[in-house]
C-alpha cells in the first residue's frame, strides 16, 4: 500500500430487529486475549463489533472509510462520535445487519496493515430520531485505520441517546430519574 491511501464505500445492511448492525473479522478464531470494550453506541468483543443504529429495523445505510492513517473526525456534520480499538486477525472485515434468518455479509476493502490493531471512529447523526430521515439516508459513518491499542473515547455526544449510552447512571441522575 502507498503511504496515503483511503478507500470509502457506501453500503446498506438490512436490520430485522434490535437496532444494531455488526462488523466482523473474516477470521473469528483466536480472540481469547482480545479485551471486550465498549463506549457509547459501539461495542467490541472477540472480532465482532456491534454498532447501534438510528432505528429498530429496516435498511441501514453506512459510509465506511478504510484509511492508512487517522482521516480526522467530521465534527461539523455528525452529532455523536466515539472511538474504540479493534484487533483484526485476518485484515479483512465485513458488515451485516442483525437478522433472524439469513445474514447477508457485505465485504469491505482489505484493512491497510493486514492483521493487527486498528482504531474505529463511529459517527452518527439523528440518533434521537427513530427511522430514516425524510431523504431516506441514515447517517452512520465508520472510519478504520491502523493504530496502537487505546482506551475507548467519546469524541462528541450531543444526542440524548449518545449521552445515555455513554453514562446511563449520570443521564438518569441529570434528568431526575
């Protein structure tokens, strides 16, 4: 790979229920030492990433950027942004929606550094609204680039949903629940 490569793809996954989509490594064996972690509306466990989406069911549109370095957060466009580390055993990942029956996997371009540790930055817009916006486009943007393992971080949490998932007890306390 050259030292300045970025690939961006758009894809749609079908979500049958639960308001989640997933990203998984093509090689799911050998993750015993990979720490489970979560922040806000993203969770990583043993080669699998759970991404909470803006609605319960239906098609979910994603933009995914695979880069050779940190592409920078889009702070102006997105209301909620979180970062988390991810270990890929194969250097190849694919996405799917949560389904009760047949799961359709959407392969993504190969990760730049092959097997190894990556950083994921998940941007979401309109998390407080159930369903797609009037233009029919959901705002889920995932960036992936090689990086050392770091603790999860909330970059920006504007929506009520993001604030709740970032710290449920604080959210309840602040609202008098």
